[in-house]
């Protein structure tokens, strides 16, 4: 029996960049449900944010990757737990020479209203987005030279930064690919599919058996992948959930999957 797992980024991938809607992906979402294929959300979102969307998508017992791989959300468990990693990041920012972090405005520097305005999220969802445990997203307004100095100072303290579609996110270095490997081993998957739209998805796409770069004209360009020459990694022509939908349906057909072949026992 083939055990297939699908890992997906959210904003700009499964969710529309501007509206956060997944309506255009519903046919493929239904196809995965019909095949009993677990869908693992993999996002910069917090556990508190993921919990609501996880319920809305009816994903059952599938775990979710949160805060860019820094944590794993388990359905039924606490949505927000140990915040020691986040507090360490915030303290490090406070301890840097004042000029270095000045162009960086993290969620911890913003109110719920600020985050709602910056992201376009409803106020309640913005509140959940600020319930961080492992990482700190923020906006960068400085020069490239200032950014280089900022990142070097953080790296000396064990903190790394990843550029997503909208934010620069600081963490202790764990990636979506790291969490993906843990979940793949835990669920004993034979085949993995991963979809993403921004550089913080690159390792996850490269690690999967089948990677999909979802078009997002608002995100930094994705690098060329070695697997593109062989067709192991695809790029969608349609953006966001429309591209996601087309890619999943194409891969299901390409893999020749049926309900019997994806039985998870």
C-alpha cells in the first residue's frame, strides 16, 4: 500500500496572497480526502492560527508544521505552549546595539491592530498571529548593507533569518524541511509531495519526492532546483490556490493513485 503525504505552505500557496481564500483549491482538497491522503499544513503561522484552519479544512489527526518548522502542532494538544524560544529571540533583539535592529519591526513591536493592518488579517486572527512560541516575523525597512550587519549580529547569537513572501522571520534555525522529515518518519510515508511559493519553502520542496513551486508574483523569486530538469519539481503557471489545485490533480493522475493504493491502514 502506498502511503502518500502532502505538505503545503499556506499564504500565497494554498491560500490566496490577498484574500487568504482556498476556494479555488477545493476540487484538489476533496480529491485528497477521497484518497484518504493526509494534508500537512506547513506555515509561518502559529499553532493558535493553524488550529482554526486545521479544523475548518477537516484535516483530522494530521499534524501541522508551524512557525516555519520551528514547531509541530498536534491536533487535540495545546495550540500555544512553551514560549522560551520566542522570548530568547526578543531578548537578543533588545541586547543588540540599538542601531542594528532599528529597521526591523517584529510582531512583538506591533499591536494586534498593527498586525491586522500589515497582513490584511481580521483583528482576531491578527491576535492569534502574535501568539508566538518559536519565531519572530517582521518587516525590514533598512538597506541591504544594514540587513547584512543585522543578520551577522543575530547569527553570532544563534539566531537565523528566513525571507518569506511578506516577512523576514527570525528563529533558532529549524526549517520546514526538518519538521517534514520528522513527520514523514512518524507517519511512515512512502511518497511525499510538497508545495510552496517562497524561499523559506525551498528546503521542503527539495526534500520531497515531488516538489511544486506555486507561482506568486508578490514573493521573492524561487531559486532553480536541480529536480526541475527531471520533472521532479514543477512550477505552476497559475498563482496561489488555482495553481495548487492544478498541481495536486496533475500529480494524483501522474502517480496513478486510487483509494486502494493510498490506504493508510
